[in-house]
C-alpha cells in the first residue's frame, strides 16, 4: 500500500512537471511560429445558478423591521387613470394588466408619472391623518445647496451667455439691414427725385401764372399735392392774374389764328358797319392827279435839296 501511495505521489509530481514542460514547449513552439491563432481556445465553465430560497428568507427576516408606516412611507399601487385615454373614449385595460412598450420613452415616462400621481393622492390623506404637514411654512429657511461663490459663478456665466445672445441678435439685425440697405437707399433716391420733380413742376406753374401760391418754397409737399388739383378750379373762379392779363394784352389772347377772318353766316348778314358813300366813292379822302397831295418827294429830289442847302 505504501508503494502505491508513493507511486501516486510520484505520478502527481510527474504530471506537474509535464505541465511545466508543456508550457515551456508551447512557448518554444510559439517563438518558432509553429502555433497559429485558433488552435487553442480557452473555455470557461458555465456558472451554476443557485436559488437558495431558505437563505434568502432568512436574510429577509434579519433585514426586515416592523416599523410604523410613518417611519417607512412606502406605498405600492397602480398608476392613476389615464385622462387622455378617457377623453378620447379609448378602451382602458384593467389595473395591472396595461401593456407598456418599454422602448417607447413617452409611454414609459407617462406610466411613471401616473403611478407617482396615484401615490401622491393616496399618501396625502394618510399624512393629514397623522397630522404631518405637507406644505412648507412661510418662515421656512433652508441652507442653500450651493455656496454664494458658486452662485456668483453661475450668475456670471448666465450674464456672459445673455450678452453673447444680444451680440448675435444685433449682428443678425445688421446683416438684415445690409441686405435690404440697397433697396431702402433706392427707394429714398426715387422719393427725392419724385419730390424734386413735383417742386419743379410747381415752379413752372408759378412762372406761367397758373398759380399764385408759394407753398413749394416752404416744403409743404402735402399741400402742394392737394393744391395741384385745386389750381385750375381756382383760376376758373377768379380768372387770370395780373401777369397773365398783361401778356394777353401785349401779345394777344392766343387761340386759333388760321381762318380767323373768314366770313360766317352772322358776319355776312351783319351790315351795321357798311358805309355807302365810302363804298361808291362819294366821300372820304380826296386825291389829286399825282396821287396824294402830301406825297413824300423821291430819294433823288431829297438828295438835290439837301445839296443845295
């Protein structure tokens, strides 16, 4: 028996030596490039799950403490009624059987919100029953979670952010003004040209005597525009001014010149200006044989007379 034990012990030692030798041989083979990736794959043994129910219950009894609800403040309840679904007359499932898509963030968060809402509605009456205040008193003073220095830094950062936003807004407005600046400048130039044209027309009308107002000199464009239409009616009512009357007297009244001496039916029938003696040579000026008695001497006779003197 002793020899067998010794052989067994020697066998174990030889196996360890073989393992060491095998490691060295593997290293030599890896150095020579005889080993390739994928030939040796380590495999971990799967962990065995142990469900020790008795041990878990024992730990629970050790941790559990029979305290009042005021000390625990724990509630287990279902979410509140979905008001949106009720308003849309959608069929609601029973409490606890509602299917929630965990991938839908909005639906998941709404479920949490409704559950918190139901918890608050159930917890408030209990707290009031135990005479526990649920509102902060008016003279409540709590120490700030952050120091004054930290709040000053936050305020400074907020001011910097606000100023940067104002600068960006101002730059945006300047870009818009530059964009439409040319258009505005063109409109201003057109308006100036229009005003200048209106003023020149008013000056010409004044020079021609069509108006006697000098509103255009005062720059009253509104009155000038209104008075332009009223000028003709003013002339028709009061007649032409003194300047126009003088020019009419000096140069004539204008109007139609061609055919002004033609006879008409009225002028043909009118014989008020007819003088019979003049028409038949019985009156008027008398002429001699040589023509007029006060006939002016000719050019040669006047020259001789002048030489005699």
